[in-house]
């Protein structure tokens, strides 16, 4: 039998939902945050993802003050340019061209709120793409797998074929840096030993 619900995830991402419920086995409530994801107004990618994650958590926290409310946000950064989610196949293809054969950073911001207390942090993972033909990149863009993902690709799907190497937290690229999240939850009062899935 699982423990009672303790987590609220303020995110529309199916990858984040799957990591918490299918991989960790947690009971989670899901809310869709109504937050404008404009990363251009922040001085750095790290600051952008932490601030946006905080906005998402803050949008849900008043409804569930006694639960751990999680907000998360991701951007991809290369050469100082931030890549969000593409709005078209052409834009996705353009992003893939920028990443092709090169190393970029995936920034993930986390915010955890409970009873008016807020903790934030971020994770950075370096991802190197293999060098591919334009035809291959367009073929991936046409799958539309990357349309709802920062950087226009999904490492947990067929986009895995794009990636040559990952340095850092793999789950950060999928959707949530789980060890970092666990540490924040510990600091908020939920010990690691109580975070394991409980089966009776």
C-alpha cells in the first residue's frame, strides 16, 4: 500500500509525471500552472529556470499548503543562446541544426514549497549531439517528438539516437533531476528513508 499523497506537481510535462509516479511510485496530484514562460527577461539561464519554477510552484501552493508543491522549468543553452520549445517543425529543425555535432547545456530549475516555505535549486547537464546529416535532422523534426520539449528533442524517446554523450544527471535531461529534488524534499522535512515507495 502506498503512503498518502504528499506531492503536488505544478507541471504539464508527461515526462515529469512519469518519473514521479511510474519510476518512484509516488502518489502525486497534478496541476496545470498558468505561467508565462518567458526566459528572455532573466539575466542567466540558471536564474530563469529557478524563477519560472518558483512561479509554477507558487501558483499551486495556496491550494495545498500542507503538501510539498513542486515547480520545474527547463531550458537548453548553447553559445549563450537559450532554446525553449519550438513553435513549428521549421523552428525545431533550426534548433537541431544549432545543436548538431556540438555540446550544449540543459538547465533545470526546481522549486519546492510547503506551509509558506520555499526552497529553490537548479541542475545543469551537458549533452553532446552526434554529427548528423541535414536530412536526418529534418526526418527527426518531422516526427514532432520534440515539439513540446526545450531544444526540440526528447532523450527518453527516439531522440536518444541524436545523443552521443551525457555528462551529469540523465534524469535532468528527461524532465526532473531526481537526486536534486530528493535533497530539496529532505531539507523541507521529508527524510530520504521515507521517500522510498512503501509496500505492505
